């Protein structure tokens, strides 16, 4: 009898086994490729968040001190020398009450939230390590410029004093060889009126808004006020502002303290300039503990997120010659009295981040960046006394 063509059972089993082996190897390679692609994508997100956060912080640290007087900005203090100025950040607190002036770099060692990490497999949250840090930076906005109509040239907020006795025509109109602003400061420091021919505070990027900080300088000293409302060319500084800068009757740091010495309470001031100031605070937010963010808060305005899934922020400082040693201090969490933040020259930043979600293998991916930033306006100091 003629044998029919085909495969024997043994041949089919061998072929099936070989195909299964090849298919298994292919699927394993494909699964590994998927896991790798997933991990690479998640790690790229981690890196993007870290770089964006570092870039933002570095930019503001470099600018710290721009346009600010040496020694910082005088703040209101009582006869006892203690201040009660509120500090922006993750929780309600005040700047150290021994401050009589705000330095341009203000450490916040352990004032942030505690570092935390979520479990990739359940809803638990694990707290670990010490509390995170915050940092507050101050610099002047010296780029304000209005959109004065032609032929009037554009002007900046700090270009002219608020008031100058005219030697000719008052104001800052085009062609006036001796600009003489005709603005005024209220005797009680509650408001300032800017001469519209010198600066239009409602045009261009010179617009002043509630919540802005205005620094006033003259030969008598420095004071800072919080804008509470704006009406035309009048800027008001009502009591009870978020910072508690708007004060009267104190020993130092108020507008009344920089009046002409002859006439306290009269509203007579030496030539006084006004400059808008930014106070910027960085900190980690745990409003959503499973998705902590690095926040950037300008003054007491609502904070904005800079980086997502940030797990840790640690900051140290390099300072010039701490008291008792000729050598600079390195990696100091904060200057200890009698050293002060005015001795800070470099800021060392450590940021740790994780992926926003777990990967396909139920694990979070993590990375960190460490950098050192020189404070441009504080980087040089005299070695020779």
C-alpha cells in the first residue's frame, strides 16, 4: 500500500517545540524592548524636570542682589529692634526676627516639607530623611519701561526721583533740559503719586499691580512697601499687607524714617527714587503628596510649578571668612551668628526627582542633579582690609 505524504507526529512535535522557542525568545526580546523604551521615556521626563528646575533656580540666584543696596533692604523694626516680617513659602512663618534688613539671599534650612516617596504598587506614602530646604532671593527689576507716545522717549521707573523742585518747566516732557518730576509722597507713607510725564505706570512692562514691592531710596536710607492698590498714577500702601512692610510709627524701615530730618511727618523727602523689587522663593510643595512639585513664588502672589515629581531639595552655601577662621566656609546649611547671609558667595543646589508614574515593571525611576551657582552681585569681595 502506498504511503501518504505528510509529517509524522514526532516531526510535528519537534517543529512546534522549535517554533515555541523562537516565539518565546522573540516575545522576550520585544518585552525587554518595550520596558527599555518605557524606562527611557520616563527617565527623559525626569531629566527634563531636573534641568528646567535647575535652570530656573540658577537664573534667579545669579540675579540676586541686582539693584539692591549693599547690606540689603531695611525692614520695619520696633524700638526693641525685632521685626515681624512675613516670609513667603510652603507654610506661614516670619523671617528671622533679628533681621533689621533683608539680605539678597535668605536661607531656609529645613523649612520645607519632608521628602517623601510613594509606593509603586499601592497607595501608601513613605516619608524619609530630613525636611527639605527653601531659599528666598531678592533683586530689583531695573528693566521697567513705559510706552510713552512719540516724541516722548520711553522712561523707566527709577530713572528720575519722584519729586525735584523745578528750575524751569516742571515734568519730564521731551526737550526739557532739566527734568523735574512733580510726583509726591504722602506724609504718612500711605501712597505715592508718579508724574505721568516721567513714567506712565499703566503702560508697557512698567505696569504696577497690587502685590508688587516698591523699594524707595534716598540719602536718608531705604524702605520697602507692598502695593495694595493702584488708581491712575497713584500707588497705595495700605496697612495690613501680606508682608507687614506697610507700617507707621516704628523706629526703622518705614517711609516716614526716610523723610527729611528737619520735618518728620511733613511729607518732605530728599530726592527719592522708586524701584520695583522681586522677592522670589523656591520650595517643594506637598499639596499633592504623591506628585510633589518645585514651586516658584514671587512675593505673595500664587506660586507656579517649575518641576514635577521632585522628591528632595537640599541647599548649602559657601561664605566668606566665617568669624574665627581666615578660610571660607564651604557647604554651610546657613550662616550661624555672628556670620550673616551677607557673606554668602555661592549656592550649592541638590535636586532629586523621580518619574511621574511607575514603569511597566512597577518601579519608579530616579535621578538627581547637583550644581553650584555664584551669586553674581556678591561674587567679589576685598581680601585686603
